[in-house]
């Protein structure tokens, strides 16, 4: 990674970081969808939706924390100016909310759209 030494480089880095936050959120949705389809339906008193829900939360937390830690521990080290580092850290906090928002909104849309699927069962057991 090239060192960030001036304001246009920092602005470009912050813009690309926000785009990567959206991409990481969408990749986490796809990973969550894949993992949810790996858990089989259980016969009788089906509690498999609880396992899917736990996996959904864990994947979301790993995606958000992993993205934040990568930016905080690796990317910030390549920014030379302390003021620019603080500006990037503020951007990193915004990116956490972007990442979380994309993950939750896209997942909820998919869950409500495919309510009778394994991924839709994360919302809870259906009443018959």
C-alpha cells in the first residue's frame, strides 16, 4: 500500500473504504445465506432456526469487526499525518455503520422475500 501523505490521497482512500464497506456487507450476506442453507431441517420440534440465527449474528459480527480491525491496524499505519489518521478513523466508524446497515437491510429483505426458505427461518418459527 502506498503511503498517504496529502489530502486528495486521503479523500480517495476514504471513498474507497466506504465502497469496500458496502462490498464486505454484501459478501457477509452471501456467506450468511450459504451457511443458513447448510443447516438441515430437523423433524418434529424444529429448532434449527436458532442455529441459523446464531450463525447469522456471528457472521455479521466477524464481518464488521474484521473490516474495522483491518482498517484500524493496517491501513492507518500507512497514513503519515496524525490529523489525517484521525480523519480516517472517523471514516472507519462511519464504515462500521455502513457495513452493518447493508448487512441487516439486505438480509431482512431477503428473509422476508424468501420467508419459507431456510434463510427466511432466521426470523423465527412460522405460525401455522
